[in-house]
C-alpha cells in the first residue's frame, strides 16, 4: 500500500500510529512518500493526505481534523527590537521567514482575512526554508516572524517562547483529509489503514 503524505501531515497523523500499525498488521507492506501535490492516480498511490482546500472533487475524502488556523509568531527577543505588527501590511517592515513548497515550488504568499477583507502578502526576509520544523527553530532563535499552522507553534506560545499577533487577521480553513479514488471497492489494506487512523487520531 502506497500513501502520499506531506511531511507536516505525516508528523501529525502517521508517525504516532506507525509502530502500532506495523505490529498489528505486519503483513501489510506500507510505503509512505512525501511528494507535494502529486496526483495519486498518476503516482500510483492508494491514498493521500491533503488539506481540504486542495482536494480534487472526484475523490472520496475522509476527514482527519477540524478546521485549521494560521498563526503569526515571533520570539520575545525579536520583538524587543521590532514593533509589534498591528496590520498585515506592517510585515513589510519586518524580517519574515519565507516558506518555499518542497520540490522547488513557489514561495508561499502569506494569506490573511478579516471579515470581507482578504489579502496576500509577499513578505521580505533573509531566510527561506522548505521545512516547518526549521521555520519554528528560526523563529525561536529570534531570526524573524514565522507564519504557520496554529497547532504547530501552540506549545511555544503557551510557554511564552513565541508571541502570537495579528490573530484577528488569521484565516480558518478546512483541515486535513485522507483521500482516495472513488472506486466502489476499497482495497482491504486501505480500509484497515483508514479505520486504524480514525480510531487513533
């Protein structure tokens, strides 16, 4: 069974259950590949995990999480020398940590929304990464402002190691889904994997 899972989703959903799943079903050969936005049919995957807003309409989708929210954060040491952003446009005057989609993709334009107002910002900064763990570490080290999923940085917000701001502008969007083709007969191994994942999410 081949599953296409971006690293951010693999760390949240696959890693915590991987050992138990292998012990419970040692006869199921499992291949996990991180290949951003690959067509699972062309790539010959049995299933994938993706954000709901990026799902193709002809796929069967199984919800894995609730809505997600973005969070702008920086370390207290960074904010000692830089004014707290009050509006997304203020970020043009800050060192921001850019995120480039893995595989040589585009640099993410930061998306904000408040009521009927929505905007995208191409931020400036001397650091671009394609790994969210590296982005968190850079933010903790006071390099600049990071913008990522709330649950990824919540532990450091709660301990005061990161300060969150622009919350009123943080958009919410559909969470993660496991998806597969709309075949009437789901392969037994995939059915077992889905049930195992849902029981332990």
